[in-house]
C-alpha cells in the first residue's frame, strides 16, 4: 500500500488549508449580511459606544456630525488614525452604517 502515504499527506495538507480558510472566513465573514445597528453593534460599538459617545465621539454633538456622508464612508473603509479600516464591507453595508451613525447623531441631540 505504498500509495496510501502520499494520499494521507494530501489529506493532512487539505485539512490544514481548510482549517486556515475556515478561520479566515470566520473572521472576515462575521459581519456578512449585517446592516445598520446590528453591524454597528458588532463592529463599532466596542470603541465608539452604543450611542457613539464613548472613546472618539461620533454621535450627537461630535465633530463627526460635521462630516459628509462620503467622509464617514471613507473613514469606515480606510480607518483614520488608530481606527482599523473595514475594507471588506459592501457598499450597502457602508450606506447602512452612515445612516445609523446619522441616527445616533440626531437621536440624543438636544435631549
Ligand atoms: C478599535 C477601535 C475602533 C473601532 C472598532 C471603530 N473605530 Fe471609528 N474611530 C476610532 C478612533 C480611535 C477614531 C479617531 C481616529 C483619529 O482621527 O485618529 C475613530 C474615528 C471615527 C470616525 C471619525 C472619522 C473622522 O474623520 O473624524 C468615524 C465616523 C468612525 N470612527 C466611525 C466608525 C464606525 C462606523 C465603525 C464601525 C464600522 C468604527 N468607527 C469602528 C476607533 C475605532
């Protein structure tokens, strides 16, 4: 059964590739299908807070309220300063985030 050995090696190799692939997909794909608030809570809340007013403030009354939609989109995909970029988000997801950030900015304004 000489042929068993190369096959076995191939199986181990394939399993490793699949494991690495699953790990990468698991991280990258974790925001797949999420939009708006769900996506914000998953990707942004840890740094910016539920209401956008923790850490670097992007919520009501913050400097980010002065940014254009385009600038917010750009910030999310590229990541200014020490913020990580989110280049994998779809255009639809970026739109939904801009919309949600606008809601936060409007939400507690003057409240
Ligand atoms: C690891 C922490 C972290 C995460 C996660 C994060 N941010 Fe940020 N964000 C920051 C920091 C820090 C800044 C300020 C960057 C600077 O100007 O140096 C910032 C800045 C911003 C700004 C202002 C950009 C500007 O040009 O002034 C916006 C808008 C923003 N973040 C939105 C988001 C959104 C939406 C998400 C989720 C997709 C997100 N951030 C995820 C840390 C984070």
